C-alpha cells in the first residue's frame, strides 16, 4: 500500500500552486510556445494545474503590469509574450524570403512557358535554329536562386528564429537590388527575342503574335 500513498502525496504536491508559482508557470509556458493562447487553452494545456478562472485573472494582471501582450480574438482574449525588435526582424525577414521564393518560382515557370512559345513561333516562321542561350542561362540562374532561397527558408523554419544581424539585413537589400537588375536583363532579352521574331513574321501579324505570346515590354 506504500506506493498508493506516495502517488497521492505527489499528486497533491503537484496540484498545489500559489498565485506566484501559477503566474511563473504560465509565463514560462508562453515563452516556450511563443504564440498566443487564451486562458482556457493555457489551463487545458497545463493539465488544469492552473484553473481557467485563476489563469484568466493572472493573465489579466500580468497584462496590466505589461509583462505580456494581450489582444481580442473573437469573443475571447489571447495573450503572448512581448516580442523584442530582434524577433520581429527575424519574422519580417522570414516573410520576405518566403514571398521572394514564391515570386521567383512563378517567374521561372512563366519564363519557361514563354521560351516554349517563342521557340514554337520561330519554328513556324521558317527559322531553322534561333540561339536562346541568354534566356536559358537566365532560367538556370533563377532555378539556382530558388533552390538557395528554399534552403534558407527551410533553415529558418526548422528551429527557433534567430535575430537578424546588420550584415544579414544588408545582404537582403543587396539581393533585392540584384533581382531588380535581373528583371532589367530579362526585359532586354525579351526585346532582343522580339526583334528576331519581327524578322521572320510578317509586319501585319506582329501585334497578333505579341498578344498570343503574352509579351510585355
């Protein structure tokens, strides 16, 4: 019968928390999870070591003392730890990389489709072989960049976010300028290819051909 007595004592000891201990437990939980929770969610996730009523009062008190953040979410209030500037910068950087990766993937798909249509149009115009090395090189470069961005995004989402350093911010800005230059280069390539197309397509069909290929200048 000794083990039963010990289990009962352990249960009683674990369940009995004073307000200060309960507040510490809640704050540690919010810091560990790093996401918003309501009083009900916190009480449930802590296996009712802190009751819903007690959790609601403690969360309200901590919010008033500016120890945590709180905001309305529908009919309830959710709370989370106060984010410092480094965490916000990391989240912003992650969102930027995610958006850039998606954009680059879409651009690569569009360029491949455009290349296919251009080759089809040029073959139809009687040209035996038109070099598209510049366009293919641009697509290959974009694919490498997408792979690099995807690897960086995976690294950021696989664990805890780390603060973005000044060097990283400067690198992101430099990459942005690089993509601007790449966009200008792709525009130039389209212009050169369009010049080739005009040489093998009748002038009366220029506008129609341009619309069919979806070329924009």
